C-alpha cells in the first residue's frame, strides 16, 4: 500500500510519559484531598481517553463540578513535571521521523490536552518535522473528528495512522483510514494493516 501522509499518536507511540504523569496526578490528587493514587501502569491503560473520562475512571462517582475543579490542577502538574523531566522517547523514534520526513508529510492527532503535543515537540526536538497537529484540548473534538479535520485541511488522499490502542483503531475506523499498530505501546489492535515492534520497523513497513 502506498500512503501519501502519516499521522501519529503520542502516548505509547512517540514516548512513554506515564512515570512522570504518575507523579503529577498523585500530587494533584493529594492537594485535592483525595486518598486515591495512581500508578504508571494504571495510566497506561487509560491514556488515549480524553481527560474528563480518565478522571471518571480514576475517581468513580465524581461529579462534573469535581472534574472541572480537578482538571486544571492536573494539567498544571502534568505540564510542570513533564517540562522538568520530559517523557521517555522510544528508542529509534527520532531517527525514524527524520527519515520519514524526507518522503512524507507528517502530522500528530491525539486526545490529549492543549499544549501537550507542543511539549513533546520541545522535549524531543522533533517539532520541525511535523506539518500540523490537533488534539481534543484544542477544540473539544475526539480523535476521529480531528483526524477528518487534518485530512480535509491538508487535502490528504491516502493517509495512515500510527497508534497503539483499540481506541486509536476505533477512531481510524470512524475516520475511514487504516492504522499501523505499535506493539511496543500500551494497548492492542484487532485489525491493523501492519504491526511494528519498534519505531524503526515503520521504515520497513512503508518500503
């Protein structure tokens, strides 16, 4: 299959930030008076969902008022801790992106908060290789809708998404594009067009 563009997920695809985000969430939970704590493993099973849904999973029964109060504090600590420590970029990912950018326009679409993709760019040094990005925090739209927006905005005819979860796959199905599954990430996929066990494998898949 020949693709004309590649769209990437972030968490579980570009980097693993869960060890740092664990610290941020637990600081925010403690300051908010909750006894609940999360682990990096917990977060790996939740990343890919919008923030309000993650909060509902971590704090079952919480009200919308609690979500609205907790969200900005959580965002604050996530940004602060990731700005200080960064996430763990997967081995070979940066080299892979530099090679792909010679042949393909590259994009990022995620369900993350506003500013998160830009922070990943800063910490990875990869920002100049991507043509555009869009996320839930930018416009309140979920991944499928934002995939369609990126595709329409840039006139993409045959894009492929690179992600690591069933939620990514479902968004791709809804948007009508194929997914290449990152088996090194956090989740699974049921019918990807290809599977990669490491970032550099993507170069071979696209040959």
